[in-house]
């Protein structure tokens, strides 16, 4: 309440602030999270890739906790594989659900189709984004911005998201098909298959990077923060 301005990364968080305190909500300025789009970018030396419709690679980079929905994504894979038998899912990240997810993958008979990569370095993360045919952000609660989705898009890879938190905002303007009906495994699976089979997927991939660059690149985001500080009374 004493702040001149409150900065949030998304309209979702802005609404959360307004729920906590309506008057503070009126002073919110929304500035998106920034990312290094010079690092997260397509491989310019490689020819443009298109989805392998027989064996598409799905990728997600998530903290392995309940909120991020990785368990729902694993549970979605049998339905995905029933329609796209050659699909593979690679999961990067670590967290307390690691052992539980490994057991779930075994119980569902997905050992040859779902791989837990653990925590990976930035160089490998970028390559995984580049090589994926589709990125997935299966959040089930409280997604404040969706940085991993933005990183995938910056690398030229289309991302499917759940309708949770700020997820829909990150892909808004690309295609409604990228947002699953819910965070339930069946709806995540339906969205994945729908996008993989979309005849306009090539066009979506061509537009993915320009959706986030340059507007979410650090120079643009920093300038918005500087402009905000210039407008705060009493600051030089």
C-alpha cells in the first residue's frame, strides 16, 4: 500500500494483486519477464525443421513439483501414444517428484517413450528447445509468467500450454489451439495431438520467434523498467 507502483509480470498476477488489495491493484504496471533472445534463438546454420509426424519429439523443462503439472503430462502420454505411436517425451528438471515420476513412467509402460533428463545445463536446454517438435507447459497452478514457454518460442518451437495462470497470455496471438481445455491429462493429450496434426503448424513455427522477439528481449524489458523509474516522483 505504501508503494508508488507495483510491477507484475502478467495480467494474471495483476488480478491476484487486486484480489489482495483493490487500491493497490489500481497502481499495478504490467511489465513482462525478460529473456536473452540472443541466446534462446533458432540455430541459424541449420535448415528449417518441420515436425516428424511419425516420431515427434515433445519437450518440457519444469521443476518437478506438483504445481508444474509434469505428473499430468506423464499421465497424458498413453493417450498421445494411442494416436501418435512414435511420439517421445523428454523432461528436463529436478525436484521432489523425481522418484515418483520415474515409478509412474514404469507403471504406465512408458520407459521407452518418456525420458527424465534431470537438471541440464543452459547449452543443452537451448538445444533441446531447438530439436523439439513441440514444447509443453502443463502447469496446474500459479504460473506467474511462463518463462520456459517464452524460451521455447524464442528458439522457434511452438508450445502447448494449459489454461492456468499466465500461460494463455504467453501464447496469445499465435493460435487458440495452443491452449488446452484444462490441465487434466486427457485435455493435455488432446491439445498435443491437435497441434501436431494442425495443417497450419509450419506457419505457427515460422511465427514463434517473432512472437517474443524483440518485445520480451532484455533490452526492451529493461527500457520499460527504466521508463517507469523516470516517471516516479522524487527519483532521479
